C-alpha cells in the first residue's frame, strides 16, 4: 500500500508529499487496528458476562454477524468524533451556530431508546442492531467497516468453535477501560477456556 501511495498520480494534481503519505498511513494504522482489536475484546466481554446470549450464539453460529453489530452498538470502539458546523442549524431544541465545534457522540445515539428499546441490554437477536452509528454516517462513513466486520466474524466463528467453554478468570477482571475521549477499549480481559 505504501508503494501505491508513492506511485499515485492523478492528472493535474501534485503527488502526495511525505507528510500527506504519513498522515494516511497513521490514519489507517490507528483507525484500522486498535478499533478492531477493541471490538473483539468488547464483544467477548459481553458474551462471557451474558451466558444466555453466549449460549444462543454457540447453538446458532449464524447469529455471529448480528452479535458483532450489537457489540458495536453497545461498546462502540469509536465513541464519537469532532465536526465544525458549516451552517447555523438546530438539532432537537439545541441551536448550533455556524462555525461551532461539535463532539458528535455516535455511542450516545447507539443507546437511544427511541431507536433501540431496552437499549442497555445486550441482545444478539436484536432485529435492528445493524442500524447503529458505530461506523459513523454519511460522507466519512468508515472505509474499513466491511473489513472490520469480516475480521470480527472470522475471530468469533473460530474462537467459539475451538473453545466452546469460555468464562471470566475468577477475581482478575476489573473491566477498566483505557482512558480516552474517543476510543473505547478494555485495558485487559482475563479469560479461562476449555478447548474442544
Ligand atoms: C471496529 C472497527 C472500526 C470502527 C468502530 C471504526 C469506526 C469509524 C468511524 C466511527 C468512522 C467515522 C469517522 C467520522 O465520522 O469522521 C471511521 C472512519 C474511518 N475508518 Fe474506521 N472503524 C473501524 C475499522 C476500520 C478499519 C479496519 C479501517 C481500515 C482498514 C478503518 C479506516 C477508517 C478511515 C480511513 C476512516 C476515515 C474515513 C473518512 O474520513 O472518509 N476503520 N471509522
């Protein structure tokens, strides 16, 4: 990919300079790495803390993709990002002046009771789980969404087949998260398992 960036040429546009290339590489490294890692750990935490839901997925592995959407909704690895309002507008009763800096919290929308009844519940069969905002929305929708979904699906299809008994390691988990305003992820997750 770095070779492609170095060789990229578009008619009439100057080639990318080193700073621009580094910016793209950093973005892909951060956006595409820590997020997916956090998603897999968070989904595993939700499963081991909700054994009834874990059982449903083990009994019917076709639920894995929807379980991943539900984990993205509840534990959104990207909690929100920033925007600058290009025009004055109004959301609900809140007036937003032109030029205002906004923290748009996808994770908050993902627990909107109007969209997701009983929103704090982890429900691997939730019919509209995929309507979450965990990958953003609109022009800047995550370019890696399909890859992240695939990685998580392969991870869980493999893990749940090879280790049908997975539980929390007794007394070792405090479920502390890495302090960050934007990214959400567990510092550690200690598990015990029995191999099949
Ligand atoms: C669970 C995994 C992931 C989550 C939760 C996630 C979340 C997001 C979100 C919320 C945005 C929207 C940003 C905005 O509104 O400004 C975004 C954008 C982006 N994501 Fe992801 N992402 C994930 C995985 C990936 C992967 C695997 C890649 C690359 C291989 C990636 C690359 C990007 C890039 C480059 C953007 C910027 C797109 C743009 O501004 O047009 N992400 N991601």
